[in-house]
C-alpha cells in the first residue's frame, strides 16, 4: 500500500520541480521582454525633444515616421509576448499550487496510514504479550 503512495509522491515531486523550473524560465523571458520594451520606449520617446529644424525635409520625415511605426509594431509584438508570458506564468503557478496541494494531501494520508499500521502492530504485540503472560501463568 505504501509503495504506490510513495511512487505517486515521487512523481508529483518531479512534476513540481519541472513546473518550478519552467516557471523560472518563463519569468526570466518576461524580464528580458520587459527590458526590451523599456529600451524601445526610450527610443520612441527620447527624454529631450530635438529643436525644430528650420526647414522640413519630407524624405527625412517619412523615414522617421517609418522608423517610429516599425518600433511601435515591435513594441506591440513585445507587449503581446509579455501578455502570453504572464498567462503562462499564471497557468504554471496554478499547476504548482495544485501539485503542492496534492502532495500535502498525500503526505497527510501517508502519515495517517503509518499511524494506523503502528497502532495495529502495537495491538498485535500487546496481544502476543498477553498470550505469553497467560501461557506463563497456566502451568503454575
């Protein structure tokens, strides 16, 4: 009876380790995306505006707008990636919580089973001792 429980607990511990490792890697990827977003934000919104030129060069302005549009698309993609990472983090955290709960329940069940077995062994030992005492008293 204890072997299947221990095997299940071992399997759940492995799952817990895998989920924790996966969660850590997803959190690291999220941090990388956040850093990339911050860099893009700095590129899109420089801290001090440059002075207005005396004349506007249409070709330069078109290139600048294309650059800004490209960076904005990249930012949108990164924000979507970050959202997906957060959803995956939430799912992994839920799985980790579920596995921890299952492990906790199994540990409590295992402890109760061990206590029951100890009580049964104690009863058997007490009965054997009582039987021995009775046998010792009979010949007298």
